[in-house]
């Protein structure tokens, strides 16, 4: 695997059930990821999706500043806190992008 990528695979069934129980939708998840890209000062955000013959995938790729491997691992945990410093943030939810 390329050293720039870290493959973290949560238990899909447990994760989906947990998120469904709290009312978190796919749309909200995608918006949150795009918000993170904007907060990380991304100038380009690409959203790609393919049905892939019944094995769908979604990729959200940006050129914002990244996280260390430890920050990324922690961020992938359900209920983790953002490693980003607090301050003024322009996000999909509070900007003219929505």
C-alpha cells in the first residue's frame, strides 16, 4: 500500500446500525466530509461515485491540509473529536456554497 494512504475498515454492520440509530444519514455524512475539506482550506474538492456492478463506492478527494496518521486513525473512530483548532470556519452549512 502507498505510504500516503491508510486503510481503516470499521465493522460495516455495527457502524451503519450505530449511525442509523442516531439518525445520521448518508447525505449528512457527505456534507460533513465536504465541510472538513472546506475547513482544511481545500481549493479543490472532487466527489466521485460508482455503482461498480452492485459494489458501490464513494470518494471525496481534496487538496486541503491533511492529518497525521494518528489524527486520521482517531478521526475515523465513532465519537472522536476534531483535531482542528477552533476558530472561524466556513463550512457547507454556513456559506454561500449550500
